[in-house]
């Protein structure tokens, strides 16, 4: 165990860095990225594993944070009003056209249309039909061998 990890319920938890979860629920010991999330887990409180600071759960504070979250969400949705074929939101048409999620979530395997939610889902870009047939397909090639054959259980 190093300075960047802590032992919680027999497992190591990262408490510094980009993947850190330094806040522990006072009741069940689940770890979270923010005091607020740890405190509302069991509605008891939270502890900062780095400093030992504790906070009690406050329903009034939580309600204010929920309202702030909703305002922030609405602002984001207003800003990112372009929607690609798979439904992902973007701030620019160019970004929506290059959506990587469309590779998985659309039948074509690429973005074919971009809609503007601010204009009642009006189509603002569409891939021409001739380009759709030339787009790469994602065919699955069957395995000719078992890659797990050498593994021992």
C-alpha cells in the first residue's frame, strides 16, 4: 500500500490521481469521488481518506445540489443540441458527423444523419445515399482457432 491508496474493507482504493475515490461512506464504507456522493450513499455521512475530515449528510444541501445539477444539465443540453444517428449529443455538426458511438449503436456502423433538437429535430446533415453504399461494413470474421486453448484453469 502506498500514499496514493488506502485499505477499505480488505481492498485497496485509489485516493489520489484521476481515478481516485477518496471519500468513504460512514455507514457501508463504499468509496466515491466526492464527499456529497459518499454522504448520500446511506444518508449518514462521509470521510475523506486523505485527511480524515468527516461530514454529515445534509438533506437541505443535497436538495440544493440536485437543483444545481439540473440547471447544469439543461445548460449542457442547450449547448449540445446536435444529435447524431445513435442519439449522442454534440455542440457542433462536424463532431456529430464523426461520432464513434455510431459504429456500435447504428445498423450502418457510421453516422448517417445529424438532427438539431433546437429546431424540432430538423435534419441538418445527411450522408448522401451514394456514399452510404461505399462506406465500410463491419463484418465479423469467424475464428479459425481457439485463442484460449493453451490456458489452464
